C-alpha cells in the first residue's frame, strides 16, 4: 500500500508544483511532496522499524493525511493525488480497525470536499470527486476486513503451530519408546532369556549331575544375572548413547568384529568408507540380531559380508537354516511377539537404509535366510555432517511381497 501511495505521489507532485503560486506557497507544496514521498519510501523499505511507531501513534497517519491535503488542494481532485487519498482510509482500516478507519476516512472526505469546492470552477463535473470519495469509503471498509482476516489467519496459524508442536512431541515420545523397545530386545531380553534357559538346565540337573557341573551352571546363572543388571543400568543411564559423538567416523568392519559373537565369520571387502558412529551401532545391532537368529535355527555358523556396490554400503548375514516361516510379515512378527525383525526394520529406516529379509537360496540343509541392508553412500556422507537429515526409504520383508532390489 505504501508502494502504491509512493508512486501516486511521484506522479501527482508535478501537478501540484505547476499549480502552486511562486514564493512560500511553492516551497510549502515542494516540502509536502518531498515529505510525503520520503515517508512512504521509509515505510516501504523499513516497516519493521517505523511501523510500530505508526501503530502506537495514529496521529502520525493523521499528519500524513494533512500533508496529502496540501498536495491535493494544490493539484485538484482530478490529478493522481486524488486516488492517493484512498490509501489513507485503507491504511487506517488495516492498522486501527473500525474506529481508526471511521475517523480518518471522515477526515479524508472533508479534505476531498474542500478540494472539490476550491476547484469547482475548473472541474467540468463532480463525478471524479464523487468517485474518489467512494473509493475512500470502500478502502476503509476493505482495510478493516483485511485486518480481521489477518487476525483470524494469525490465530489459525498459531493453532496450527501448537498442533504441530504437539505432534512433534508425540512423535518424539513414540520414537523414544521404539528405541527403548529395541534396546530392551537387543540386550536385556536376550540376557534374561539365556538366564532362564541356564536356570532351567540347573534345575533339571539337580540330583543326577556331578557337583562340578552344577557349580559351573550356577556360576553361569550368576554371571547372566550380573549381565542383566548391567544391561538395565546401561539402559537407565543412557551410557550407550553418550559414549561418542554420533557423527564421528568409525571402522565398521572393526566394529562388527569386536561386537559380534566370537567365531562369527566376517568377509570385509576393502576399501570400505568410514561410517558415522550412530550408523555403525545400528548396523551392528542388525547384524547381531541376524546372527543370533541364525544360531538358534541354522545348523552351521552364519556368514557376514561387508561390501560396497558403488552407490551403497551393503551388509549381508546369510545362514543355511530352514528359512523364514511361510507368510511372515512385519505385522505378523509384531503381533506374535517376535520383535527382532521389527527392530531391524526400524533401525534400517532410522539410518536411511533399505532392508531385505528373504531366502538365501537352496542349500543341502535348507533354503537358508539372507538379511541384507543397503545404506546409500550419499546418506553416509550426509550423516557425517551434523544437523543433516535424510528421508529413509521403506523397509522390505519377503514372504508377502517381492522386495525392491537396491541398485547394484
């Protein structure tokens, strides 16, 4: 609005200067033109600085109306300055509402009436003045309407921001719950399961096993109990996540060699790119879960391979067991309490990787199972830069729909 007013003053000022008498009158008109032009320019360029002053002091807009009246009386209502008169009621409606619009629109109409009477002899008809007066009234109403719409839009925007904040909090809580569920499954649940099996074996062997054997099993039970206590303490204090900066690069092959159970074969094809610490921990958890499942169901040790495909880092865990149950999906695994596959899929999504769990091919002892995750190299590069997030592709579980193969 200030930009339109500035342009109209620039177009109408020559008319006012041409009609002004020599001497003080001409200087007064020139001063009014320069002041009105510079005021509009200042508002246009730096509203954040001068706008609050106009909002707090409506008299400033009244002073501006007075400056415009000097130009309008000199140039006539038929000049472009007549249309600039409609800017004041519009600004008054936008800034001050109905009351401000009513007062300043009334003042502007009085100025138009005086200008029309002063130029009555030169004007062929009063149609132009009547048209400008109608513009002033309509501009005041329009300004108030726009003001109300902006307030409603602001209230709606605030409500939307609050809703988004609540959704963000809910999402953070859900993500934390999922993280805790994965950590409980990958550490404490497995330790407690092993503790229960050892305790069962100890109970069954009481009365017919040698004392040394019973003592060894009792020691195993105690060790497993201490391990469970340590896992619980780690989960409560968050020591696992505060150990290193998540973006620090680490050697993934070394992480897998030290983190996987002893005796797990690992084929690592050099050269391998450095992997951020957080990504390496997720990949280690996926591989450990796959190795644990293979040791439970396969007849031979699983093999772990780490390679690059040119566009992605690929981690593969293959066993020669009986294969996946027919019709197994992520939903069915979650419904039956088998959260290992669910945790692997969530970890793959968290690091921007694509997970595939499916048959490994026919072997002498069974079809076997292959767990494969591909992490794009571009995602690894972005993860090494703090504050960068990438969208994660969807995970795939064979047995229901054919998985989408990542590019080789």
